[in-house]
C-alpha cells in the first residue's frame, strides 16, 4: 500500500492518515472523497454510565434514545385521571346509600308518632308469663278517617263508637306462627256481664275487658294489643297495590257493597273490605266471614313482603303511613313489638304458618269443650308445631 506522505494539516511531516479515517482535511489540497470509492466511516461513540452493561438484546454500539424523547411509564393502577373520576362517583354513592338508610328509618318513625296508644292491660289476676308472644288483633268498625262519601261507598253506615268486626290471636314463638280467628258471635262468659257474644266485651269495656275475657276463657296470656279501623284496612290494601282473593262462590251482599264472581281475582281496598265484612252470602255466616278475614290478612302480608315494597319509595311510604291514623296499640306495645307483629303477619298464609278458627261445636258458635281447650293449651305452651290438623280447621268445625 503506498505511503501517502505529505504535509500534515498540523504542519508536520507526519503521514496523513485522514484518508483512512474518512477525514477530508482542512486545506484545499486535501484529496476529494470522490477519489476513494469506499471510504471508511467514522462510528459515533456512546457514553455509557460507569458499571452499566449493555442489554443482551442491545448492540454495544447502539445509541440511547434522545433525551427529549425519553419514555415514561404510566403510574401503577391505571390512569390518574380515571381514579379522579371514580372517586367522586364512589363518594356520591356513599351519600346516596346513607340517605336511603335514613329514609327507611325515618318513615316508620313518622308513622309511629301518628299511632294512638290505648290502655289494654286488664286489672286483676292474669295468666302467668308464657313462652312465645301472643298478639290480639282487633278489626273495629270505627269510621274514624272516613269521609261521608267513603262511608256510603264502603257501606259502613254512620255508626258511632267502636265495635269489633274481627278478633284474632296471633302467636309467634318456637314453632310456626299461628293465626286463630275468634268469631265475634262466640258465646262466652264476660266478667260482670254474664254469657253473651264475645264482641260485647269490647262494647262494654273496650280493649281491657276484651283482653280480660279472652285470657279468662282461653288461658292464653295476651302480650300485645293491635287495633285497626275501616279506613286503615282499606288504605293498607291499596298501599300494596291490591290483593288476590278466591271466593268459592259468587258473592252479592248489598249491605257490604259487594258483588263479585266466583274464583280468584285481584281486588282493591274497597272490595277487600266488603269481602272481609260480608256474612250474608253463605250458610256459615260469621264462620265464613272469619275465614275471609284470615284470607285477606294473609294476602296483605304476602304482598307487603315483596321487594318492591322497599325498593319503591312511594309504595314504602304509603304502606308505612296507610294505617297509622286508624291504628291503635296498647301502651305496653312498643315500636319494635309492632314491627315484629307486622312481620309475623306476613307468615300466616297456611304454607309458612297455621291459620284456623276456634274449634266450635255448632253454628251457634259454642266452643268445642275438648278440642278448643287442647288447642288453647298448646298455644299457651308455645307448642304450635304439635297442633294437629283436627284442631286447626278453617271453619273451626270438626269436619270442615
């Protein structure tokens, strides 16, 4: 290879190797690049941090990315903006949940403040405390809360005061709930008034005398008293959107403003009231009426436990307030006991509970001396799971 000597660009006689490293020289005498068809290219150098070693997938001569285009990793857990959007939503959800809980609690408290409290605790000796809890439910014919137009529409008339159209015992405890009707025409001894129809006890001495009469004649201690009037009854049925009833024959009763066909049908509060009050459409009279009343109570309970009763604020409010103005409870019956009563009434439909009439001997409504005492004893002992079918009949009669 020729030794290309010549004056160095630095002014020395050293050999000129610029041709080897791609240099062009600084003076006009430098050899043009075009005379060397394959000039050697100068490779750029990289500054590697001390102690760093190249990646196994990276060439040792590869230059790092320009500092202006340095890659940044996203923060862990996703985009910060997305987290900021989610947090406000969760906050509003918490507020909405708190408000909903406050609403669910406030509505029953408002309803409770509107319920009338009465003295239903009898004086004198009473049965000892018993297992389970027994409620006395009275459906009175009070017109309180009804307008004159409603009295005509429902066929209630203009009666004054309170009389009992419905008398039921509800027992809850170790076994299934048991709802037992006491026909209002039942002939029983009333303290201080001789033997007469049991609803006369209410007329003579109000809730206290009625409770005392039932305790004396059955041996069952009454723990709580609950009374509802006509207006409250209609309001509760309408609040749950109506109920389903299944009369076994057509019913036409002008006195109760009732005219319905045979078979299952959906009815509103007005028709349900007439159905529960009518006793002139069958030969069983008051016996059949008591059976209709239990059917209506069970249907209301079934409708009330629908999730829609809680999820729908309008229905929830209407249901809680519907009977408040027409409801009376004993002074010893607190809000919690009343709520337990309402819940227990949803479990007396014959599938989840027992429903029957007082065992009777005849249509004159004399209580059967053997069967009635046995049923009363089982209730007093909180043994409803031992009640046989022959003691818990829909009509109370042994064969029906």
